[in-house]
């Protein structure tokens, strides 16, 4: 009898939220219709799975942080070692999979920090306009006037190499993109009649910004954040490759390629597989973000 | 128009000042003591103090800032600790190599990106369009350093078609320096053999550098072409019986080129930034490699110099695009 009450509750819930369900079904349908979006979804799901369970399913968990097994060094890919082994005799498949978690962590931190700084500034600039906007946008423009990787390199050079400093540097160069994006959106929302209505009803500034402006800026933010996950991972790997990011033997794709470079071309698999994983990850988040754009912001579809 | 130009130039100056503020701040938050770095690892405490006084590092921070700005205004970027030479001189020495590569890559990006974007707009939503889209997304997602390694592996190590790295064969002497761009200098000297050698060395890095740029030029050009191709004047031209390819390549392309031009300007600055990775992979002795090797050595005056130089180039490119835009688009001209 308990179940009956629950199904009754569920039916009522479905009825009350019928519009939302219909909307959701439409989103899923639109997303699933596009093969490239689905490829993105599959890659992102696989990436998240490996980041969560990778360390538990890898064949040689001891190799993750750098063991030594010199009799086994630089072996080509085989049934025992799918991606071959590195110069310490560690299994590369293990190290590449375990590094997924590092990348997820790096990407998430950069995107969260950048959006936490950038989004409020963008909303303030777009909504208040005037001098506030001028100051915020000028500072943003200065940060955007030099390629992010170069500025990040300069900051890491000053702070010293390391994965944490890499994350700090990339967060510092990443927030202006969010200001740009949100400012344009907030500016267009400022004149909307529902914002006008809230204002004339005496809603506080904070309430207007938090309840009316911010939720309506969310779609482009989500789309950008999804694409940025891939690009932030790529940038962190680039710093690792240069030798200013993660330090070997910590498992990180860019740092692995940096070491592997000296073993090219004879021991090609050492650099090949970590790079392939970077490529697939960035590709996955990009396609996934594109798919999100198709459903959340169909008008801005760029082809 | 003059007011507009002056405004844009002043704004660029202001942004450059902002960038100088950033590099100054970054140099000063460094946990390492710049005086101790400059004096070298074996310096006694007295020597470090002498260096500190000499560089004005004992002065209050705002005085140091004034000194920093006035030094920069005279083209003095400070000294490299590793080579003990002036950073300005070294930048002047390394920049032509980078510019040569960037120009080549930009040429490639435009020559391939514009036609591909045009064709994929004409064949919209057909297999060719989907293929081009995959290609374009790859351009963004491919890690430049890994792509470079894969190309080296394929074309240099396996097929032995092209050299792996560097600007010239070790055995061949560089051409007499005029512009310090080997392709130009060898042409000026009429030395075809060196030209061919320099060109062979530049192909792979130029491809890697141009790929993301090519992809974004392609995407912008395609999006614009799709829009332009549905415009009334295209329909009118078609109704008048103008040949289909003439419509696409002349009428439509010309009108789709403005946003593409803006993208080219934007991409120039980004490309200068990507040289940090590409030059490292290909041992190309430009400002990117200079910045990386200095950063690893903890020598950050050169890194700040490269940052400022790239920022300056980026701002000038944007300024030129803005002004060209105002000049090329009659509607903007009329609006002023």
C-alpha cells in the first residue's frame, strides 16, 4: 500500500512538472540527434569514469607514482603492456589512465576559479554600466591582450615550476574570458521588461542580479565551462610539456610527453599515448560543449 | 575618422601600460630574490647588496616602477642572467625567426582555411561539410606539441622526407643577415640551395602552428558565407544568370571576408603565443624557445620581455584590424 501512495505521488509530480519533462525530453532528443554531440558525450563519460575508477582498475597500480623495474624498460606495446613501458619500466597504460584524475582535477579547479571570479565581475559590468563597466572591461582587455599561455608562462616563471603554480597561473589568465561573455549577456538583459518590472516593484539590486540576471546568463556560461574544461586541461598539459607544470614522476600527460620527447623516435609509444589521451579529452569536451550549445542556445549556432 | 584613429591609438597605449603593470607585478611577486639571482650563485652578501643598489632594488616600490617604465620606454628590457646580454638585443635577434614562421603559418592558414570554409558553406550539411567540421574541431583539440612530435615521427623519422628540427642543416651556413629571416635573406643573396633547405625546415613547424588558426579561419568564413549566400543580392545575381562559381567566389566571398579578416588579426597574436610550444618541439630559435629556456632557468627578465613583445604585437594587430575595418566597411565609415 505504501507503493501505491508513492506511485500516486510520482504521478502527481510528473503532472505538475509536465512542461519541464517535455522540455527535458526535447533536449535529450536534440542532443541525441547529433552524432558529434553523442561522440562528445561518450568521450566525456569515459573520461569521468577513468578519473573516478582508473586507479582501481589499472593492471599495475604500483607504477602510477613511479616504481622502478629497469629490466622492463622501454618495451613496445604488447598484451601485458598495452601502451608499452617507460624508461623506468613502468606500465604506460597504468600511468596514462591514472593521469586522467590529475587532468580532471586541474580542469575543474581552473574552470571553477575562473568562473567564480569572472562571472560576478561580468554581471556587474554589464548590469551597472557606466564607470564600473569601463574599469572592469579595461582591466579585462589588458589580460586578453596577450595570449593566455604566454602570460601563464610568465607567472609560472616567477612563482616557480609545479602543478599548483600552473593551476594558479592558468586561473589568473582564464577569468577574463568569462567577464567578456557574461558582460555582453547581462548588458542585453538589463533592458528586459521582467528586470524593469522587478526594479519597479522595489526588488533589491542583489535580488535582481541573483534571481533575474544570473539565471539567464547560465546557458552561455555552462557551454563555455564545458569547452574550457578541455582547453584548461590542454593548457596545463602544455605547461607540463614545457617543463613548468607537473614534475615527473607524478603522472601527468604533458609532463610524460616532456620526458618522452628525449626517447623519440625509437621509443615512439612513450609520447604517443599520453598525447592521444589529451587529444581525445579536449575533442570530447569540445564536441560535448557544441552539443550543449545546440540545445541551450540554438540561436547562436555557429554552423 | 581622425578622431576615431586617435582614440584607438590612445586606447592601445593605455592597454600597453596596463600590460606593463602586470609584468611589473608578476616580477615582484616572485618568491626568489632578484638581486641574489642577478648576482649569481657564488655571490657573497656584499656583492648581492651592491647589485641591489645598482639595480635600484632597495628603493620603494613606486620608484622601482617609475624606473621600470622609463627603462622600457628607452627599449631597455633589462639583462638576461644566463647570457648576461641585454634582453632587448636578444629579442631583436630571435624575433625574425619567429616572425618568419608565423608569416608562413598565417599564409598557409589563409590559403587553406578560406577556400575550405567557402566550399563547406556551399556544400552545407553534406558529407564534405561534416568532414571539414571534424577537421576544424581537430584543429582546436590537437595538442600542438604532440601533433609536432607525431609529424616529426612520420615525415622525418619514418619517411625521411623532411628534417626533424632547427632552421637549417648543421652543415650549411646561414645566409648573410639582412632581415635575419632565412627565407628572405637567402632569396636576397640569390642562394637557392639555402632557400630550399630553410623552407624544408620550416614546413613542419609552420603546419603545426597554422592548424588552430586554419580551423578558426575556416569556421568564421563558413559561418559568414552561409549567411551571405542567402542574402537578397545573391539571389538577384543568380536570377540574372551569373555563373554559380562566380557568385560564390566573387560576390559572396568578398562580403564574407571582413569577419575573416578580423579573425586573421586576432590569430596573429595567438600564433605568436603558440610559438612557445611549437618552437620548443622543433628547436626553432625564436622568441618562444627563448622564453621557455629562460623560464626553466628561472631567468624571468627575458620571459617578461617576450610577454611584452607578444602583447605589443597583439595590440598592434588588433589596432590595424580595427582601423582597416573602419576603412573597408562603408557602413562604419558613414556612422562616424
